[in-house]
């Protein structure tokens, strides 16, 4: 991993479609508004966008913590832009301030944490778990 500067930003955008709505994920009686899990996904994508160019080949940054407030609804058809700014780095842990706005207002804010991982080592750990579960070890 290359040195990641505090203050670097990343972005992700989404036009809200019916498949992104809360009533599709949870209770069909909910209003037709952007679902919180989709908002979080967009914020996580913005965070990865912020640091992707600093990662070495074979590395990625996986989400390890999310603390988000989703405080305004967004209807179908509106564009949402998420921004993630690196605010702290602790070895391989990266902390981001994340925000999201639709075409009218800020709709969410919070803190997100990602950890830089070696993809091949992560795959080995997953394989070991799968083997333990299936009794192959």
C-alpha cells in the first residue's frame, strides 16, 4: 500500500430506481424511497474510490465498520452523490467521513472504516473456513 494522504476524496453516484427502494428490501408498505442499505453501499463505493489508486496490485480495502445516519428520503429518479474523505489512517485501517446528497439536500452522513487487505491471503482464509465447515480439514 502506498501512503494515503488525509483529505483525499472519492465519489460514487446513483440514479434511484425501483430496485433501490426500501419497500423492495423490507416491508412492501413502506414509502417508495431510497433504502438505507443502498445508501451505505454508495458511501462504501465512494470510500473505495478515494483510495483505490493508492493500493498495490493484489490489494483491496474492505469495509469493517459503518456508522451512518440516513436523515432524508429520496424518491425514484433522483440522482444521489456520495462523497468519502479520508480523515484518519492507522496502519492498514482507513477512516472516512462520508456524506450523500440527492438533488435537493443532504440525505446521509457518517463515518466508515475500511481495512487494506491482501486479496490472496483473504481468499486463503475463506477457503480454510469453507473446508472446516465441510469437514475437509
